[in-house]
């Protein structure tokens, strides 16, 4: 299994630093996602511009979308 180093928050782009700061309120693991994304900020910032609105808006709540995502992962023996 590949291992990626954690990029220091001071080295993140302003956008990823903002995401990491918000995620830190939810716990260390959530903030680490954005620090690892710091290796390819241009790719992940593009992805997050798509993902966040798709995940948090629409006819179905973000909570239900997350539960469905986790169930699909479980059915496919995917550890997420």
C-alpha cells in the first residue's frame, strides 16, 4: 500500500488551507485529507469545486448521500 506524506498546513494553497481549517473542527483525520491533497493542489481544488456542491445541494440531503456512499462501499468491499 502506498503511503503519502502529510503536507504542512503552512505549505498548502490558500484554498486547501481553508478547507483544512474547516475540517479540523471535525477532527484530525478530516483535516489530513486536505493536507495530503496538498501534493497535487490544482487537481484536488478542481475536484472539490465539483464535489462539495454535488454533495451538499440538491433534492437529497448530504447526510443521506454520505450514507448511500458508505453502503455502496460496503457492498463492494471497499474500505473508505
